[in-house]
C-alpha cells in the first residue's frame, strides 16, 4: 500500500489526492478481483488501475494538461517533500523531475522510484517495453542536462 500511495502521489502531486486515489484503486481492485489473471503481477495490475483511474478522473474534469503543467511551472508546489536544511541538489532534482513531461516523469517514477521492471511499467502505461526504455532514458538525459545547466527542459 505505501508503494501504491507513492505512485499515486507522483500522479497527483498532492498527499490528500494521492490518498483518495490509492483508496479508490484498492476499492476498484477488490470489486474486480475476479478479473485479476493468476500468475501475473499484482503490483502492475494495481498500478494500472491507479493510472487509469487518475486519467479517468482527470478527463472528467477536463483539466489533465492544465494540472500537470501547473505543477511543472509552480515553484511553490504544495508538500514537495523538500524541507529546510535539505541540499540544493535535492531541491534541484525535485524541480527537474517536475520539469519532465508527464509521460517521461511517469516512466521514470515507475522504473526508478517504484522499482518496477520495464515490462511491468510498460504494462501499467499500456505501451511497449521499448517505449518505456526510451522514456526512462530521455527522462534521465533531460534531468542530467537540467542539473548541469539549470535551464528549463524542452517538452
């Protein structure tokens, strides 16, 4: 559950919304437990539900692009996780992650933070494994470039 909440946090950018998304994900998973294919990854299945639910909710509100770009542009994002006394590098890394496009950020978080395999991440995102590998590679390259120059990333 903590990992699912962490993924929800990266999707929503806010702790309260992440809690709601994680809770709704678990409720949907329990209601659809008969659809889970035995022998497959439960983690990937839950992340797929969370991701689909997030985008479903975003589409319903017709604000997905506005929300994601708003978080990327706001230096005062609520509860960014970087507090006083933490290094400038960590603050820069947090800023760099939020400068990534949503698809690159999502791939990087699934593979780098949530420690999913490329296959699991591809399943969650509904894309081919090669696409996930390319997204993670581009995300890492963009973060390194951002950290070196401090310039805003290209979408």
